[in-house]
DNA sequence: CGGAGCCGATGACAGATGTCATGGGTTCGC
DNA sequence: GCGAACCCATGACATCTGTCATCGGCTCCG
């Protein structure tokens, strides 16, 4: 009884290495590979695997949408692999139906076991991130504040942010000010950094 | 005739996957693994491998120092693997004696061949990065300007930067202004981003 | 209904930031 | 010796940013 896998990661070297790692297991076989979120969905539809292993960071866009789509349309369980394991992202991943959440700090030897567990109907979530997600304060920012902070993340001036979010410059500064106060950040860069680290943006 | 390798990457999953990938080759054997730059040097000294494969991004510090040390002290050729292949970093890597420079966008199947080439005394440099490095403008920033831009990269206020670099606040602003003018950046965040993307900081 | 919270905006103000001119110090190469 | 380039600093100025008070409109809940 082999488990048929689809594997997606935008970095060829990593994807190939993971394929080699999983190929060492007698009961795992990689039947399809993809280098982007869109391609991952297409390959999954074509191959109808028993399980999909997706990297979360696959520009453009993230693997979360692909994970949700693969789970919703095909009923295929998804294991997400991520470099930056942020609490908020775990929350959204679980909401999207993801069955496994594995940071890249996980020992390589455990990945196959995790895949078997998820294939067997169980879930796997990295204990550290789970703890962080359970103890975290919920995001204190309003949707609009999140928009503005997101737009401010690249260090753009207020006028640019205002244009991007279709708001008056003064309103943007108000939202930024509110977000900085809520996050205890001295400036918008720090606020954006904090929000990102928590997985809120 | 097998090639004995030491492999270093801070992410366990990636390191293990790369080990699996390389282990598929009959003539390659991974004799030591490390999860940090310092550990990489120690393991290399203990194992005296034929070649070392190091990830460039290994906080704290980067793999460049470890690569230079392994090359200088042991005469072991080093292949650097990196996620963000920036022209300036390639320049510094070659100056440090690195023999192979491989971005993670390289197809996995080629890594073994690259290792054999480097072990055979040749060099390997990713063609795209090499082209970028050859056509790039040289860094226009003075050493002091680089210091200040580096300190400004995290979005710290001027006073903090001044304290970190032991300069008067006004001087910091002058350096930042000069750097922004040279890089064509509208503010210091953009300047820091540009400098980073070019591999100058 | 009334309050609370979010949304969008304005105006005023202090402080931070970016620009410019200018100065004196050093080192280096011609 | 002289100019060029870098280093460090100051002062003045315009702009940007962050804070605060205040406004009206909206929705949702008790």
C-alpha cells in the first residue's frame, strides 16, 4: 500500500531534495511535482494523489490558497511545509483545511512519519507553533488597519499607501497611528514587522 | 573513488533532504552535518572532507565566514548554496575562495554534477548570477555610508542609528541622504532594500 | 432607542526626517 | 604641494510622520 504524493516548492533544488528524501521510503511515491501554487492545483487535479505536500512560500501568492483549493475540490489532505512558522498563519492554514503543518526546522527523518499520520486520517501540527498560536493574543487590528499596515510594509511613503488603499493621506496616518499604538511599535516599519511576525499580514 | 562531503544548513528538513539527494549518488557520501556556521567549521576540521556544501544563510552570521575559514585552514573546496543569489555576495564569495556558487533555483539533478566538477578542480558559478555580477555597477557607497545604511535597515530612528555607529545624529542623516541620492531611493528603507538586493550589505 | 465599534475624513501641532550649504580634519595620488 | 575623496560635524530649512481632537455616517447588539 503506497501513498501517492504531489510535491510543490518553487525552489527546484529543495523540491528535488525533498523528492529524494521521500523517495527513500518504500511506501511513498512522488507522482507529481509543481513549482508554483497554480501549477500545484493543476498537477493535483491531474494526478489525484493520496496527499499533497506544499511549500507555503511560493510567489506569486502563497501556497495557502492552493492548499484550500486542493482540499476543497479534491478532498486530498494537504501538508504545508514552511520556513517562517508564524502563529497566525497556522490559524489560517487550519481554517483552510490543512491537515499537517511542518516548519523546515523539523528533522528530516520525521517528515515521512508525519505524512503517514496525516494519510491515516490524523493531523500533525508542530508543537512549538501550536503553543504559540494558543497563547498568542488575537490580532487587535481592524481589517482596514491591516490593509494599511500591509501597504506600509515595504516602506512606501504615506501618499503611496493612500493611493494603494484608496484613502485620504490623513486617514492613512490615523490608521497607522492606531496600529502602532495597538502593537506598541515606535514607527510603521516596526508595526509592519510585528504584524508580519505574528502572521497577521 | 568516493567524494566525502560535509553538509551544513540551519534548517533540519532541508539539510536532511539534501543529504538524501546526495546520498542517492554512488560516488558521494555525506560524512558530517552541521546546523550553524561555527558547527560547520568544527565538523569540517574533524572530518577533513573532500568538499563542503554550505548554505549561505545560517543565522547567526552568514556562511561566508565559515566558507572562508574552511577553505583557508583546511584547503577544502567549498560549494555555497543560497536562496537569495545577489551579485555582490557572489563577488565576496569568490574573493573568499569559494569554488561553487549554486542558487536554490538550480535543478536538483545538477547538484551532484556540480559537486563532481568542483571536486575535479573546476569552478561552478550560476550563469545568471555571474552575468548579473559582471554587468552590475560597482557599489557607489563609501564604507561609512554602508555602515549607516546597514544600521538603518531595520527601520530604527536616527538617534538609534547614531548610537549604534557612534556618530552624531546630523552626520547620520547626511550619510543617509548621500546614500539615498546615490541609490536613487526616496527614503532610507528603500535605500537599505536596494543595497541589500545588490548584495552590498 | 442608545451605546459601542468601525469607517473615512479634516485640521492642528510637535517631532522626525531629508536636503543643502558649509566647515575642518585626514589620507592618498599626481 | 595640491586637488580629490572621504570622514565628521553643525545649522537652517522644507517636508514627512506621528499624535490628538473632532466630525459624520454606518452597523450591530443589548
